[in-house]
C-alpha cells in the first residue's frame, strides 16, 4: 500500500534532501528510521530536492509498504519514527493513499519563504540570512510584480542543470517587513534548482539600488542559466508548504 509521510526538518546539518553516498541527508535519515520501525528496508520518493542547508517546514514524501497492520496505528508509527530520528527532523503524519498517488507529480503548488534579518542576532544564525543594510522593500515588490508576468526563468536556473523545461507558473511573489526582519514569499507550480535563492539575490540588488527595473527585465529576458549570478545563502530558505488535490490531507 502507498503512504504519504509529512515532515519538517532543519537542513543545517544535511547535504540536502536526496540520499548521497558518504554525506548525511534528510532522506537517508528517513530511510534508516523507516527501516527500524517497519522492520524492512523502505525507500521514499520526495516532493522534490532541497539543497544543502535549506529547511522545510512542510515536506511530503511517499513510500510503499506491505506492513499494513503496523501502519494502521498511525499515531504509534509517528511516535516511534520521531523516537529514532534525530531531533532536527520531525514526522507529523503518515497517510494511506491510492496506489497511483505521487508526492512529486501530484503536487499542485509549492511555497517557499526566505528570511532575512538586518540586525545581528545569534539566535537566527541557522534559519535566517543577515544583511548589514535595510533594502528598499517597495522597489523589490515592484520588481516582484514584473516577475509574476513571466514564465521562463532560465536566467535564475543553475548552470549545467538538466531541467526538461525552465517554465514555471508563479502565483505569488512578495516581500513583507516584520520588525528587523524581512520575509520573501513565493509560490509556483514548480521551481528550478537554486531558483528562489537566485531570485532573492537579484531582488536584494534591486533593493540596494544596484539594479533598475530595466536591468531586472533585461536579466530575465536574457534566458541564460546563471545570468543572475547572485545566490543568497541557503540558511534563510524554507520550503513552507506543498499543496495537493486531496482535501483530507492536512495542510500546515
């Protein structure tokens, strides 16, 4: 039977979501925990990759298992998984699905948030990026309006990526101020590798007055991988939410 598993993680210690040889990953820890709790090797398919140091407030993966009796007591399974996982990974729920359900391909929208602080704060070192200036948020939000009129984000794609397409449908992109912190929220049906961090880097240049609106438009229309050239640190980025067409699957 197929199951969805919902989790959160602090990505600081990990080399991203996806299993790698000789490097700690979130997926690797999840496979280890599922193997212990279910008593058999259990592989997962994730909703997508997150890079080294990137966090997830809500991540979804799926796995197949014949251990239906064990998995029937889902509260106990969640409790036991959290008991063997490291404290920077937390399971929120395990949900039986139909056999064709897919954590990656069935997702209809993904939302990321990028967190920035403008005053030094030792408690934010792992989960927010520090900048020693206050950017022009109005200018950055004007650039966001331009961003929403495009679908081809090749200029924000990582060099040598193997994307089949660089087209993404954005549904929101905005900056908000919360005290001495800035929060960037962006949603789309899909994202390219490193796309959000590249967009944040360029938008901050707009906020510093180093990029004009025309510069920003020209960069997008170059459609050249790596054209942005500015990638914000991974520690400020959170995969915030993934939406599915299943009304009973809990949201955040």
